[in-house]
C-alpha cells in the first residue's frame, strides 16, 4: 500500500482531470455510425494536447488509448475501425492518462442514441454502486467495505457482480496494491489510511456474473451475452473523507 503526499495527490488530480475531460469529449462524440477507432483517435489527440500521454497504449501490449466496451463486453474492448456504434447500444469507455509521472484512470458507460429502459436502469444502478463505494473511502474503514456495498446494491437491484476483474491501487503505476474487489463481506482487509488512492470500478452484469474472454486476450464479455456496465473513479483517502480525483475541487 503506497501512500501519497498532498503534493502527489495534487498531480494525480490533474491527471484525472485530463481523463475526465477526455471521457466527456468521447461521450459527446459517441453517436450511431461512429467507429470506436474514431473515438480512440479523438481521445489520444486530446490527451497529448493536454500534455499527457495515454496510459493504456502499450501497457502489457495493449494497442489503443481507450477501452471501448459495447453491450455484452464488460471491459477491455479494443477500438476498431470496423465496429460502428448503433442506436440502442451502451458503450463503456475506460481511459488512463500519465501526467507528470502519475496515472489517472476513470470510466463511464454511455447510451448511444435512445436505449431500452433496462439498459438505462443497469447504467444507473452501476453508477450508484460507484457512488456508494466512494462514500466508504474514509480513514478507519476497511478495504472490503468497498466491495460489500457494491455487491449489496447491485444484487438488491437484481444484478450480478463480476468476480474475475477487480479495481486496484493507483499512483506512479497503473496497478498498485491493494486489489479492490467488488464483492465479499465488509470489515476485513487493511484499514484505509490518508494518502491511499484506489481505482474503484464496479462491473455489473444484467444477467449472471460469468466472464468469457475473446481470442485477442483482452476483450472480456458476459458469458450469457447479456448487458454489462462499468463506471470507475480514482479516489483518494483524506482526513476529510473521499476525494474523487479530477472531479471534486480541492
């Protein structure tokens, strides 16, 4: 568990602000007929113009700036020039930025045109899971309190929580200790301490929790082909409670 200084958190806040700007730009451009590769190019151009570099591109061989995950893709969908968005799709967009030596990481799921009510509900509940988890990120709470609140809210709504993929600590590296599970009993694991930054990312399935992986080695899908949604914030523990980096002004 690597604790950050206030000065380091300020840098991470700036990195995450670029992520947030990028996600806002991509969400606005994500319309029927647009390819996921076009969105990826838009994101990379913005990140570099802001003085950062894409954190995902080249990471463990990943080929793109964004992860673009459509409908039954849970996470890590690879942008493609031939995959064009369609009315009624839902699109998960995950973005990472390196700025001044620190990583920002965040994700949203957005509707493409008008989407079915069930898709809207899944996105809403998944975002609520994230917001409830953020409120847990306070000194003295335990790490597994994060997953417990996510699982409780998702399952109460009739959804399931992905087990094979988790959130993580973040800082100078994309993935730091500890792993942040989206399920399990609360009150366990290390105590949350000021300076810790967690990338909290509930991945919630409309059907069963099972995951299958495409041959590309990245794309993770729901086993049953049903929809999945994904939201993520990088959140710092502070003496005054949670700080959603790049979102909450400090």
